[in-house]
C-alpha cells in the first residue's frame, strides 16, 4: 500500500505553496457551496460544490497551479519575479485552454513573455482569452498530446521556461510544483468542511492528465489526515486515467480525443499525477458529452431551488460524473452511494464569454 510520505509533492511542498499563494493580494478562498437541491435530485445525503469559477478573476482552478509553477522556476534561476530581468524569459506551455490562460496571466504578473501551444480542437473563445492576457499562440495540427510534445521541443534554450502540468517521464520539478499549487484546493476544502463537521465519503474529480485531481487529493489527505475516497471522471473518448488504473500502469488511449469537455481531451496521464491517483482512486467513470451537457444545462439554470451554477464544458465534468453514477442503480451500488453519502465535487471553471 502506497503511503502519503511516498508521494510527491510532499507535505512541505504543499504547505509552502499554500503559504505563498494565500499571501498574494489577489488571493481569496473560493466558496464551498452546499447543494441540497442537487442532493435531493440524486438521492444523496449531501453534495458540496467547490466553486472555482471566480478564482483570481480567471474563472478556473488552473490559476492555482501555473502561477506557482512559474514563480518557482524564476526563483530557482535566481530571479526575482517581476524584476526587469524577467523580461528576458519566455514561459512556454501546451494547453486545452485553462492552463494556458493561467500561464499567460502569470507571465504578465511576473514580467515574462508567454508562448502557448494549442492543438487543432481548442475553440476560439479559449484562445482569445489567452491572447487577451498577452500570450503568443502557436497552433499545432493534432491533439493536446501533440501540443505537449511540441512545447517540450521548443523549450530548449536557456531563457525558455517550460511551465507544463504534464510530465510523461517523471523528470520535471515544475509539474510537481504545479500540483502543489492545486493542493491549495484540497486544503481549503478540508478547512471549509471542518466548520460544518463534515467529512466527504466520496470525492468526484474530473481528470485530463490528472494534475488537478491529484493535487487536490494530496491537499485533502495532508490537511485532514485521512486518505480521501476519490473517484475519477473522464470523457469517454479520452479516458486515459481509467485505462491506466485498470492496467496499473501508465497507458495512452488512441484517437482524436474529441469531447466538448475540452479540458479533458488528453490521451496520456501525467506520470506523477497517476502515481497519486492510483493510491487514492477507489473507482473511475467515463461519461459521454450528452450527459455532461444535460447536467451543465440543469445546474446552470438552478435545480430544486439551488442557486444557478456558473459553470462550463469542462467545469461541470466531475459533477456530471456523480450525476451519471447516482442515476444508475448498478453504478450506485458499485460506487457505494446511498442516502447518507456526503459528496465533494469541484466546479473547475466558470462560463467562458464568446470572443
């Protein structure tokens, strides 16, 4: 059995990230929203939604990872973030949208340039938000995975900083730093739940390469002292975490990875994220786009007197996974859901305005 001490980022890394991120002027704890109407709809004891739709004004959880990762890379080179010397450096990343936006925002914040690689299927609204934050866009013919390879190939010179939340080879400290940033999510959730004496029995987390889910799980585990019961949620056409968990080794899935849940359009997990997820995941589910769209529409309109949720195509995925499982008698039994279950989910992004 894998222990918490065997996993990276470790406790010191996570709380260093929390202390630094929470010291920023822009920092505000995101809300943890009780959703009794959703719980009634799904016949559960309680549902808590961690709402990342306003994080740092960027509208997504990825704003916790990339800024911390970039700052650590600058510090490791002896640079003061925001100093004139930072203008000589360019932050490079691949993205399906939200990570690239966070890298662009962080580069502006710290005085660097940003160059963001995107695959063929990233929509114009997401691209425009990145451009509006000062980054140069490099379009790659192919998938997100192809963009990852292209970004890594471009990040060879001394003044290039690769700010990637994907590490296929388990060699990149920046990827673990980014996951330490995501752990802020889990630390906040635990402290918010403790105020109501609540301990989630289930945590449904959306996964692309797995970095956000893994970081959140480590934050929950370290702060609570209890290993969380995590259930991974992916798109049917891009379920690389599910495949990897089933085979107990890093596994790629083929194809174009097409899904409206664009942030989950990833064909290969990040290795350090997978190491964490196989330690905490009790089960996994893959959902199709129709389920995600149905749940997005229902929650965006408000359900059973719950307030409308500001969510979008990827942001809804974990909640949609819970919905899919809870609505199936067979899956409820397999996942151990019942009328006493208290479930934590994350709305990982808010609505994206049209370009």
